[in-house]
C-alpha cells in the first residue's frame, strides 16, 4: 500500500496513540544520553555524580554495575549527610550532545534521551538492592524524602537534555521486577514510586517531551499504574509478560515497546541467525497485527564493547535486516 508517513512521523504517531501506517521499530529512533559519565562514571567504570564507583567485570559480560559491597548509604534516615550529587550545570552538555549528534537523523528518526538509574535504581546504587527494599519497607517516610530529592535532581537533568538534545522522547529507567515478579508489592510501588513517576511525566509534558517508563522483567501488574502516571508507553517489555492481552486491552492509550524474547535462545550470545530471524517475525506477527499500541525492539545479549558501548554485536544487524524485510512486506 502507498505510504505517506516517514519513519519518524509513524513512530511518534504511534506513541501519541494516533493512526500510523506500519509497525514502528528500533530503526526509527535515535537513542541518546545512555552513557553520560554522571550516570555510570566515565566509560561505565568510574565514579558517577553521586560518588558511586562503577566497575565492568567479565562476570557481567563487561556491563557496568556499582562496585559490589561499596554502598555509600547504609541508613536511609541519614541520607542528607551522604547524598550530595554534582550539580548538572557543571557538566559540559555541549560536548556530550556534539559527540552523539553525528548518528542522529532528525529528519528520519525520533530522538530519545534515556535516563539511567532513575529514582528506585539510584536508591539501589546507593544502598544495594536489598538495602533499598528494606529501606522502603522499614523507613518509608525517610525513603520517600530521598526519592523525592532524587526526582528533583532528575528534573534538573531533564532540562539540560531538552536544551541540548532537543528530544522528542524521555525514557526513565526504573527496573522494579525480575523475570518472574515485582521486587516489591504493587502497594509499595503505588505509595513510594508512582506519585514521583507521575511528577516526572508532568515535567516531561510541560517541556514538550513524551515520557516512557523502562522497566525490565514481569511488571504487567503495573500497566494501569503506568497509564495513570501519564506514560505514553512501557519499554523493554519482555516476553514473560502477557503482551497480546495488554495490547488488546490498552493499545489505544498505551504502547508496548519490545516483545523480543531476550531471556531465552534468540536473546542469548549463542543465538543463531535462523533463531533471531524467527523471533523478529514472531514479534511482528503476534503483536504488530493489532495495528495499535506496539513498537518493535529486540536485542541479543552480548558482551559490551568497551570502544563502543552501543555495539550489540553481529546479531543486531540480523535483527534490523529481518525487521526491515517485514516492513517492506507491510508497506508493499
């Protein structure tokens, strides 16, 4: 069928819950800002804006994580004595944006900035996952005060993102689930995180940016909460969730971004080309058929390339190639 929408227009139409002509996907968006040093230290192995030291061990395939056991905060009631991040204005935002500008095609792609280590993830970098969850359970008032402080810092960062990157989309990363279930009860999420996520979305809207929540794992219990927050969609949605049911029930007002089974054969370093191509087609056939509420994204988990942390390995090219073949079929 003849098409009139560019990939950028089509992608943004889907996120704005408007009619679009074909299934949007990972080739239609330029993701920026994921590896800025204030989030994970220089190169993912240094000290970040909060004083957390990051490492990139081989046991984590070269991925960045806080140095094990080096928790800066052990008593959440004393957070004001410990949590003193660098002011975002002290960073060279012009240099950051200029480094990423060459790979952004603003005519053909939407522009997305990603905020790693959002308020819950940042709490976990300061206290460890167990410490963060214990703080939420045992000291909810002090924890909320700290989370609120972290939110205000993130809103200040957002203003610089908007000024220097001019993004269409802002995605905040708060992983609150494993592959099987939430880290916390829905009630804890609704009490401590949902109000602050809502304020972040409001800040995005006021600055003219579409807000997306990134949450790995099985988090489908939170779909209505994410909608209540005002999020346009949920990214990194893994196959452990009931994706088709979510699209059928909420696809007119909420977008699922992902679907690729990154936790099994087609997502592992041992994935073969036929497995990868079959999984891309499964996603497009299963989720794209509704023509609403779905954006494809897929990746194969590969060791991080220290020279280019955005490099997802050779199978990334296979994913894109198969996706573009299917798009050609959709638009023929």
